[in-house]
C-alpha cells in the first residue's frame, strides 16, 4: 500500500512541474506601459482624471515608413502607394517633415511645416506636395484615459487636378512606434469619401512596444 501511495505522490509532483514549465511567461512590465504617456494610476480610471499633453518629440521625431492603397482622385491615380517620412524639430513649437513616396504616377515628395500649440491642444500644418498642390490644415489634439492620442486635421479648400478639394486626416496614435491615418476627401463640395487608412511605423521601434 505504501509503495502505491509513493508512486501516486511522485506522479502528482511531476504533473505540477510540467504545468509550471508549460505556463506562458508574464509579459515584461515595460511592454505593458509602452502604449502611451498615461501614467499607471494603480486604480480604475475615472471621468475626472486628466490625460498628459501629447509629447510631440517622443511620438513623432524620427523616420517612419508607410504603405497602402488609394483610389483614383484629383490627387493622382489609384493604386499602391508607399513612402518614408522623417520628422525634425525646428523649435519648441515648430517641426518639419519630409516624405519621399512612390505611387502609380511615379515618385513624389511631401513637405510639411507643423506648428504645435501644446497648451491649447491644437496643431496647424502647411503641406506642399510635388504633384502640384499645397494646402493648410488645422487640428484639435485629443486623448483618452487608455493612453491613446487623436489628431483631427481638416484642410481649407485647395485646387488639385482642376478640382476644388478638401481633406480630412484622422490620426490615431497607438504608441510612439505606430499610428494610423484615416484620410477622406471631398471634391467640388461633395460628400467625403475614403482615401485610404495606412499604418505608419517608426524605424527602430517595436510597434508593439516589446
């Protein structure tokens, strides 16, 4: 009887060891905190909690890549498009970005001058596109208690391809390593339609924050 109990005890101990070895390792604490600037409160968030102001330097400075598919529009032919953009700091409130991209109509560049009014939570950017048009956009900068930031750019009307165009660019900043841009276009005063929603990913940064 004693021998049988010893065998059962050994089998139970072995099963416990196997279960511990098979259990997945806990995610590193740093990976869980890479989503954004929202601090760990140690409690559930509340409606009155304040979100940190967006740190433009942390989120944007550096080189980014993106790719996606766009439809035909006054901006150019539809098809696959990809590019590399570099953001640089000019002063405490002014930034510049240069995008080198390629699409169905060939290569083109986009130059941006961005003014960030941090305390007012607003941005203004002036965009010059080598395809033959320029425009200005204004945006409020929002955030949620989950640590995500949102920038809603809307342009003034401008001429492109012989049409009056307005653009809206909605940026969802998931982390300092990636964000998504949902762009819509209005032509000659018509309703806004989808112009693409590619992910942008920063070079040298794990988008998942690992």
